[in-house]
């Protein structure tokens, strides 16, 4: 039985007495919206999608995701092993730089190995099993990103081979290419322009390939994204070059489905009201600080009320989630759920200050709330020496 999504306020209140905060909450009824769009893309265009484990690797929901996606893509030997053991299907393994030990490990699990440079390709090509597809990442010289830190095409980027002549000279030794040059690209016009650039500059190479990966970072599961036009664009591209097109959705696969649920421990005043919660941006939503972002609290957009800065409990002075208008006064015990806490959160959580790791909780399609993972002191100690 498949239930409809609850409001996040109702959901966390229903868990108040049974699930201690803080915890990451994944809602399968929200997650499946993205998966159905990914599946629709495949049925309409033939485009395959492999989940980017660097973004999201919470394998307790892989059983739900598996029928909608074609496999996983990894950035390390451990991610490749996780994809093979917990997800199955295709396993694409890429690294900015493989070592000898890395190749020995990934060749046991990968169905596709993608090299970052011509020199890595030449060094390790002979060690790739005949049954494994080989690819090369190419820097196309154009990209889209809101942040220089995450821009694959930033000046002096080390991500992908950049000299077309050198690539063409070894094109007979690989059968696929990857162009991963987007980060949070929600503009179809920008994507169309970049795809045209790739087609025009690398068309001769693409005609020799069996597949092309366009990477991740494309927000095509967003509610307002022009999905029909996106499908048409990819179908035409694949048909033109007679290649199997891949995407590597990470955020697009889990957008809107995850929350970090916290509880207010104290409210202090220093020029403004500050609510301190039992989690930390530094430890539990690190990208907020890395990229200077404000966390989103679902349901507060435009709501008048009382203003609070919401801050974490770590000793870092700038451990702040953001400042918000709450319709009701906050006090000890108030619950606050930060949205967008599936992608690049659980994979980046850390033990800073020895703070307890948030549990991982899944609301299943049938409405059942499943506490799938808790962490204790012994795991903290085991992570050290």
C-alpha cells in the first residue's frame, strides 16, 4: 500500500515520542516522485541513469530505487564495492587519479571504468578486464555552476582531458566518454547551449563511441523544469550520434526527500533571539558552511512571525543554519526540520566535537517509520586511534 506524503510538521510530530532527535529523515513517498521522473526519461528517450554515490549512498532505500535506475556511479573503490553489493546492476567507476591498488579493487566490481586523463588511460588500460567498458572523462571547456568551488570547468581544472588532439590519438583504446560539467544546473537553455558545444567540438569523437555520459548536476526532476523539452533534446542527441546516453543523477534523484530533524535545546538573546538545536551544521549539513548557504525550513517561506537565528551546538562560532520567521515562539523542545538533507549530507557527516551522529530514519511507502541506523560512542571511538 502506498500512502500520500504527510506535511513534514505532522510527520515529525508523530515521531516525537518514538524517535530521538537529531535524525536524518528520508521519505519514500517524496523520493519516488523523483524516481518516477527518472524512469519516465528512460522510457521516453532510452537514456540510462546511474545513481551518483558521492552524493547519496544510503543503501537502506536502494531496494526502492533499484527498479527505477540502471545502477550506480562511484568515485572510489569503496563506493564501487558498495554499488555492486547493495545496488547491483551497472557499476561505473571513476576517479580523478587511480592507484595500482585502486585498479585492482575496482576491476572486481565495475562494469565500466572511466579514466580522468590520457596518462591514466595509457597506464592502466591493459589492466581492465575485456568484459569491462572503458571510458575517458573530457573537459569540454564549458560548464555551469553557481559556485567556483564546485565548477568542473574552472580555470586550471584537473577534471578531465582537455586536449582534443591527444584524446583523438588514443580514441581506439576506449569506447565511451564522460562530460561532467554541470552543478545544480536548473536552466534548460544553458544545458542546451553546452550540449550543442559538445556536439560541435567533439562530434567526430562521439561518432566513434558506444556511449556518452553527461554526468550529473542537472536539476531535471524539479517541479518547474521543462521536462518534455529536456527529453526531446537528449533523444535527438543520442540518435544523432548513435550512442547510449547516460546521466549520473545525485541530487536530482533525492531532491526534496530528506530532512534533518532537530530539537531546540536552548534559546538565548544577543541582539536577536538565537535557538540552539541538538545538531550542528558543521557536522551534519557541512555544505551549508562550505558554500555559505542558508538551510531551508519547509513551510516557512514568506510566513510572518517571530525571527530567530537557528544555530548548531558545536563550538564553531559560525555554526549557523540560518535566520527564519517562525509562526509560533520557539522554546526548549520545539522541533525544526531542515530540508534538502538527503544529498551531500549523510555522505559528509563527521564526528566534530564528538557530537552524536543523527540516526537515519526512513518513512516507507506504506507509512511505516523505520529507524534503520543509530550510532553510538563505540563507533566514534573506532573512527579514531
